């Protein structure tokens, strides 16, 4: 998967939720994770061994990608899938992308790759063509106010409408 969009638009959060959802064993016929099974509890606490987060801004070279290629052979520790979240994927070097291409073309059945980036145009076409792309956008101030209202009601918190508008304005769509 390729998640592309501006900072603060939810790419990494959605990747983590997807990782938890596909590994949830308590989920019946709903798209929501149960948040009660062992896998969900591990994801919620940030201790899941089946979500590997890689910051490509710091780990962008061919040696790091070779290490990933070696590790992808090993199955998940606890869940059904091992998810590799590569954040700031546009920072990966050209030679590293070339080394990653074969793994991306033919991943093991237990591995899922999620590339998150703020600059999808910097990814090689060979990588983009092998992903399912989801473009994220900033929310309007009105959408943010609506979401904040919903959260306040759910949490039973009173908030002045003007305060919510100010927060939404300062959030700049994120």
C-alpha cells in the first residue's frame, strides 16, 4: 500500500490501525478491531512484534533495505501478518529502492508493506506501479470542528463553539 499526503493527515495512524485490524482475531464480520484480543492489546500498548516501523529518513540506504529483505523471510510472531510500515518512504535512495523492488513484487504471503510519504512524486514509478495508492488530504476547518464536536460529545466534555473553531483553524487541516 502507498499512503500519500501532507503531514498530519493521518497516514501513519491509518497504517497502524490497518495493522491492528488485519491481525485481530476477535473481529467477527465487522471492519473494526475488537480491542480485546491479545493481538489488539499488544498493538494498543505499542508492543506488537508484528508491526515493524521503519523511518526511511534515518534508514534509507541499501544496507537497511538488505536487512529488511533478510528479515521479511521470518513470519509474524503472534498475528497472521507481519506489517512493515516504511514512513517517509520518499527518502529511500535509488539503489535501495532497486534492492527493495523484488521483495515488493513477490512478498511472502505473511508480509504486508505500507509506504507512507509526503512526497509521492519522489518515488520511482516502478515502486508506485506495484502499490495500491491512497491519497490523503487536509481537512477543512468545518470538518475539523464537526469532528471535535463529535469527540467532545463522546467524551462528555463541554466546549465553546468558538474554542473549537480556534482549534480547527490552528490545526491547519491536521
